[in-house]
C-alpha cells in the first residue's frame, strides 16, 4: 500500500491509500478520485516536503515540549475534525460492519438501494473495490471521546 497526499481544485488537502502507484494512476485516469472535503473530481497529487529528522534532543518525545509545538495544535485540530466526521457518518449512514465490501458492490451494481454505508474492509477488499470503480473513501476511525 502507498499513501499519497492529494489536493483538489479548491486546494483541499487529504490523504488516500492505494495498492500501488499504478492503482493511483488508473483511478486518476478514469476520474474515480474525489475530494474528501468537497467532492470535487479534479484531484491531483499534492506537493509535499520530505520528512527530515531533527537532532536527538529534538526527537526525545518530551511531552511538555511537544505540547507547545505547532504540530501538536494541528494534530489536535485533525483529531477534532476526524471525531466530528465520525459523528456525522454514524448519524447519517448505515453500519454494515465487515460486510462493507459486499454491500458497497450491491449498491454500485444496483442490487441494493442507494444509501450511505460505513463499515470495515480489508486492504485487499478496498483494492478490489477501487479496481471495480466502486466509489468509497477510507478514513481513520478515531476512538470516540465518550468510550
């Protein structure tokens, strides 16, 4: 699996996982990719900076030092957004559990009513769905604050 940072025409940035680089290329060519924020189909790979290691003292994981680091604020905001996304999905979609791939195919091929669903899918199932052109998104499922 490979993760790419993607960007839509409105400059929304998001991450997506693919079986390999060729899978991204096939999906992009067939216009199967869409922005996870606004739904735009005009998606491309985003420019990213390389990850650089700091000095040993910078990488100690000192909780006090990290809490004031700008990345900590970004991480907290991302966690808040992912928590809100989870609440929205749970309120507006049917949980189909580990039958996600099967139900997504049934909806895609018109064998089941069109509706929003969520659940779990293996990496292999996700790759297969993508190759078939079934539209879906994989998101990090954060733990609820009340659990």
